C-alpha cells in the first residue's frame, strides 16, 4: 500500500513482498503483480483476482494473516498440495458465516482476492469435498496437533449435527442436543485450553453414547499424534457426562491424565463424600477467591477400581444461592400439585424424596414433607466435585482449568450456528467428510479472529459478523496496472486493521 503524491490516493499492489509475507507462496500471474518498471510473471495460470475491476481484500487479508500466524498455510500446503488455496478460500467463506449459503461461493470468490486458480462454483465445491481424502486430513492433523498441543491442556466434548441424508451409514436417530426430530451424527472434538484452538475432531454414529465411544475417539486421536509421551502425559479435561468408571480406567490405561467433573450420582459415592465434608464443617478447609466469592475446597484420595485418584470438593456461595432458589421452586411446585390432587393412581415416585405419600384403597392420599431430606439437600447446594489424576495440579489450578473447558462448547456453538447452519445437507460419505474438514478450518479461522477482536467488539458493542462485513468492504478498484482503494478507510475499519496488525500500510513498498 502506498500513497500517490500527486493524487493523494492509496494504492494496493500485491507484489512479491506481499506474497512472501502473507501467503508465503508464489505470486499469481501478470496483472495483479505488475507495477511500473517490473516485468510480468511468466506463469501461465491467471488468478481469479485478475478478472474483476473491483475486488474486496480486507477480510481475506485478515484470514491470510491469521493463517500465516498459525502456520496453517504451511501445514495445508504440505498436506493438500494444490488444493490448499481452494481450501483456504472456502474455509474463509464458511468462517464469515457463508452469507447466502454455500451456493454463493462463486460470488464470494468472484468478488474477493482469494488467490485461487479459478472461480469456485457449486460444482467445483462438490468436487473439492471429494478430493479431500482421509489420508490427507490425517497428515494435516499430525502436523497441526504437533504444532498446537505443546505445553497445553486438552479438553474434549461431543455434539450432534442433524442431517437430511437418509443413506449415510453413520446418520441415525439418537439423543439430539438441539431437540430436533431428525437423524444425526455425532462429533467428538478436542481443543487446547490455553490457546482455545480446535485441534482434532472425529465424527461417529448418531446413536452411540458419548462415553461409550470415548475410548475409540481417543484411539483415533492417538493415531494422528495426540498421544502422551514418556516424559509428560497429556491431561484431558472433560465434563461429568464422561465420569464412568470403565471410561476413566480405559483412558488412564491409554496414558492420559484426567480432570473430570464428578456428578453426585457417580458410582464412587461422591454425594456421601460431599455430605460428610459439609456435615463436619469447614474449619480445616482452604479458601480461594474468585471474583466476588470465596470458594471453600477440600481434597481427599479415593480409588476407582485399580486407579487411585484425587477427589477435589468445592462449595460456591453464589452457585449455592441459585441452586437453593431452584430447589425451593421445585418443592413449592410439587406441593401445589399435591394440594390440587384428590387421588394419586401412579407417579408417586416423582415427589420423592421430599414428600412421603400414603394412599388408601380408594387412591385417596395424604402426604408429609421430609424436613431431614430437605436439610441434607439444602446443605449440598453450591457443592461440586472434580476427579483429577494429575498429581501436579493444585485444587486452585484444577478449578480454573475445568472452568476453561467451555472453549470447546463455544467452538461447537460457532460450528453449528455460524458455519454449518445447524444441519448437514451432503448426500455421500466423501462429501460429508470433505465439508466437515472445511468447516473445521473455518472454525479455526473464525475462533482466532473472534479471540483477537473480543475486547474491541465488547467495548464497542459490535458483533463479529458486523466486523467481518466492515473488513469485507475494504475494497480496491483497478486503475491501469495498479489497485487503488475504492474508499478511504472508516474509523472502525482503521481500528480493526490496527488490532489485527494487517500490513496495509506497507504492502506496496
């Protein structure tokens, strides 16, 4: 980028310097790189960006800057070869929310500097899905995991994606997290906790339980490099849905350290341990401060099968107030229902353990409120527990680490709502696998872009989609052999460019 001294206009010339800094690949042919006094490239393949007199480059520049920073360009190029630029272009389109749907991919590549060899149409996109093979993806994951997972913790969770296809073998009816009456497939995903970057995903049959398939997903992840070494084991952070003794033992046997939420109905009597702790008082407990509350905690050693692990118990006053309010609301609703009934024929169990119901031969009934059970439950409000096999983590570190696992839940929300539009419409296994990989790369781009802009977006109450639109509207028009900005940058555009560190000011030098 440089300013013409006579006209005062800003010029954009994506020259060799641009490609070495941003794309780290050979520049495309002729017109996009030609400036006065420089010979044109001898390459015969003309990039798409030559075909239009006005092009958007702000958003794609941001995407390429992120990809370069994460070294995604090198890894994609090494794994996919000539497909890498098409993958980047489509993934950037998905990261933007795919405005107009994927059928609009030709419009996107036609109006933005995507640096592809041709316009990507719906037909060529379908072919790209099929060209992305599993062996290529596995090569990518090996390099990506090696790059991202050093000195970081890994969290894991599962979501479901609804599908319109009735001929995909892994699409079946199961527990649908979106409450849709549709068949689905499940996706298990690993994310780094500190950098909050997705590192690996594994789709599987929609009817399989999450915890049952965890050892198989872990085994696949180990096959592409997510494997503990002899010196430092990888710590997996998971919620209480995976707190199954057999699953914990299997994951531990595979060499992973674990930090898992421990629900009170877990098979090693978590509720009894918490009740004993609360009943005996908190005099010897430790306290840690988090924001506006003081959280008490205590640690004890327990055994799960052959595995010795640490049970970390916590009591949060703020969570306790919310849970106490919810508990009283439920009990009040139960009592109102009982007062309105004349007879109870079935369903007495739903009022336990707080109400004891006695019926006679006519199904008329009386009930009593169990104050002792109410007091025990009330005392446990705000209590929760974690199971930890990593002996190097303190209770304070474990709590912070566990609370950070929501990064994978947020990644799922972005994947389903912003990228996939909640459902998959592909009809073959190859197309589904290819689209999921492109969505995965798009997820990395969007999550990284959001993380970089989060403070600015919150402060100025601007959505990420709005920021992407403003970046997309940084456009150039062609003037002779140069590209000149079609408009002066707005205040918001300048601020976005500065935050992202986009090299707009020196591209032409």
